[in-house]
């Protein structure tokens, strides 16, 4: 009876919402049309659902005046983006978040429901002001300025609220935490995961919020910072604030990957020594550094999804083709624990439309691949291919993914992987 009443209320709500709202952002997920997974079969993601207002001028913006361009409402938020992208790749996570009954909240939930995703873990209350971020881009798609109003994530995703979903966390193959959460909530969620032996993936979100790792580093299994977030995380854990990063270029040329790695290496080693098992350092157009002290162990019996395993349908060619992996993966896996390893994964050339959401989709691609049974090396390659699709899309998460393209691009990426001295 309760389920029927809820469906009726949702139906009424759909008629009340303006039909053109988010019309460009509403796409059914072809892999998300079955019923929600039961407790224990889904990765858990805790963090913000945010409405992004994207302002894209036709030419570089001129300060102090109105600039002609295009303005769009886009579903956003690091945790929300990761969850949506994972679902489109065939792994349906359980989302814990909070929105209001305001216009932004209704937009976000309308899209979420249209994609067939569960709202069980999403708190909606009249006292919540739904998080909103207003973003202004330059004409090339790079971020020019942004204003964020995301206080609700800290205020309402409390330890008390998170505790209601303790069973989901304890049975999940992994827990993903968005650093927008209040430090006490991050620590509480980590403690639940640690007690159940669940690996924790920390997504830093921003330079400022990445420092929230300082009180929970002992619980963190994996983290996915960019260069500046990596340095901020290391300095937050160091009493001397000794780590620096300067993005230098010579006559318009970007510095070499090897030089970039040498600059970041002290901070990488420091964080691995602090107990983080795996770092995915995102480098934008320079690709990714994968730095490993120990292969994370996920709950393998929960990872396979019988109905939604889209990535798992990739051909065996993808699994077998990389000569680099054939020659090195077994040896590396056996030696970890005695020595750390680092690898550079190249990026692919892309026709950039928007860079917002690319890092989130990279993480989602990695996590969805792990959930489909891929090893970490192949998972990172898939993540980079997924991120390429994201930068070529107007929305934070592309409307759909083409697995044949992802498979082919991931193989190209794997052929360019290089080991680095760590």
C-alpha cells in the first residue's frame, strides 16, 4: 500500500513540475531500468547532490559587464556525478545525500528518479537549501569563476543520519566519500567501514577540502587527488608543510611527465607511507599517475552484478591484449608490500566541450570497472576513456556511453603505460 501511495505522489509531482525543466539533461539509463539492488550488492557513495548553473560565454568573459553566451541547469555534485556515471556503466551504487523541497532539489530528484535510481538514502526536507554551484567558463571550456553554496551537505549529512544506513555500508564492496562532508561525518563513516573491513575511497573535491583527510588517513584505502590536492593532503598531514607544486612551462611547452612526477614524488611517497594503499593522481591532459603500495582488496563476492554488469560484457580481447600487463602485472602483484610502484597512464586527445565532471567520471569509470571484475590497471585505463567522453559532453555525465569506444580507447591507453621509479 505504501509503495502504491508513493508511486501516486511521484506521478502527481511529475505533472506539477514544468515539463521543460532539465529537458536536455533527462536521459534514461539503459542499464538502470531494473529494480534497485538489495542491501549488500552496491557500493555506497556519501556526499553532495548539487545543481550546477553553467554559464558559457561565446567569447572570453569581460569583467564588469554582461557577456552573451549560454546558461544551463546541470545535475552536479562530485558524489552525485560519480553515482550517476557508475550506474550508466552498469554498477548501481547506493547514494546517501540531502536536498530540499526547493526548485533545485525537485530538479535533481526528478532527474534521479527518471534514471531509475533509488532515493532511499536521500534526505529531502523543507529546512534544507539544496546545494547550488554557479560556474562561469571561459570560451575554451576552462573554469573561469565559480560560487558554491553547499552548506547543506555538511549540515544535514550528519553521523546520526549516516548511521541509519550502517547495514548498507557494512555490506558494501566499497565506500566512496566526498570531502564536502563534515569532518565528523567523514570520520564516522570511515569507522563504520573499518569495523566491517570495507575499503574506503576518498575523493578530495577541492584543494581546501582535501585537507579533511588529516583526521582519517588511517582509514583511507584509495584517494584520487589532482596535483594541487595531492600537495594539500600531504601538507595537512605534515607538521612542516614541506611539499610544493609549481606548474612550470618553457616557451609555452608543458613540462615533461617525468619532471612532473619528480616534483610530486615526495608528496606521493609521504602519503603512501601514511598508509594509503593506492593513489590515482589526475593530471588533466597529461593523464594519470597510479601509485601503489598495496593492491586494495575489495569484497569480490559482492562485486559482480548479474543484471547490470555492462562493462563486464567487454570482449576478452580487451583483457588479453596489453603486452605491458602480461609481462608485468603478475610480478608487480607478488612484490607489493616490499616496494611501491608508480605508473603513468597517458590521456587521449579530446574535443573539449566542458571539463566539469571529467574527474568524477574518471573515478566512476575506475570504480565501475573494479565492480565488473577488472584489475586496477585496466580499471584506470577504462576510467580515462570514460573521462574523455565526459569532456566531450555538455553535461557533467554523458547521456550514454558506448562500450565499444571505451574498450578500444582503453586498449590504446594501456599500450602507452610506463612504469616510473618510485
